[in-house]
């Protein structure tokens, strides 16, 4: 089913994007423990916020079309990433905020918003699938397993293969294209979940 495929893809993309993020920051800030600490913290913060927001949004009449819109946002950000990542990193580098604050700020500006939207996917799709299949425990477990497996594959394939054969910006733009193409079928599906309102 398309929903399961999207969960897998988003899990793969978020970890692949994190690996590529280290290469994005390296020209200005190196690859020190502060850079990796900044990256990991920002991605975890973004995913945490996304899980929370996704849960809240999932309680407001979720639909496949709304999910498609949520996927389009990081897709567009990834496609346009080469236009803004270097100017932002250069601007922060010139400000010289320190070896800790500079990579943290750059990570927050460049990676927080996409990771929030990618974090929304898991709880949002879980609600859609629960309404469709009426089996909550198995559905949630399956979706989170798919997301985690996607993250593993995204990490391994990116770090072992893709990063050695293609440029960082090209890979990030390809991820954006994948997200947009994955979102398109959702606009033609009639999958929705009508939530009840309490009086």
C-alpha cells in the first residue's frame, strides 16, 4: 500500500539527509564532535516536534490529501536546497559565533523544518491506517518498524554508496523529487478519517 511505502521512504530520507548534512556543514564548520552533536540534536528536536504536531493534526479529520501537502513541503525545501544552503552557512561562518553555536545555528536553520515535517508522517499515517484497518496496535507497530527499517537503509545506502558517486546537492534534490512524486498519488486517493467531536 502507498501509505506503507511513504513511511518507509520518509524514514530513509530523514537519515540520509542527516548523513548528507554533515557534508553540507563540513566546508564551513568541519566535522568535529560539535558539528555531529548539533546535527543529531536538531534532527531529534525536529522529529520530536513532528511527532507531537503529527499527533495533534491526526486528530483533526486527517486525509490522504493533507498528508500529500505535508510531504510537498520538505520536498520543495529539498529541491531548492542548493539555492540557500551555502549562503546561509557562509553568513553564519562570517558571524563567527563559536565552534559550538555556529554549527548549531546552521543546523537549526537548514535542517529543523524538513525534519519536523518528516516527523509528522509517522503519527499521521498511523491514524489514517487505524481508521482504515481498525487494528491499532499491529498498525502502529508495522508503520514504526517500516520507518525504522527505512532509516537503516537510508543510512547504509547513503554512507556506503550514494555519497561516493553523486554530489551532496544532487542527492538532496533527488530526495526532494522522491518526496514530491510520493505525495502526488495521495491527492487522488480518497483515504480519510472522520474524527468524532465531543460535546
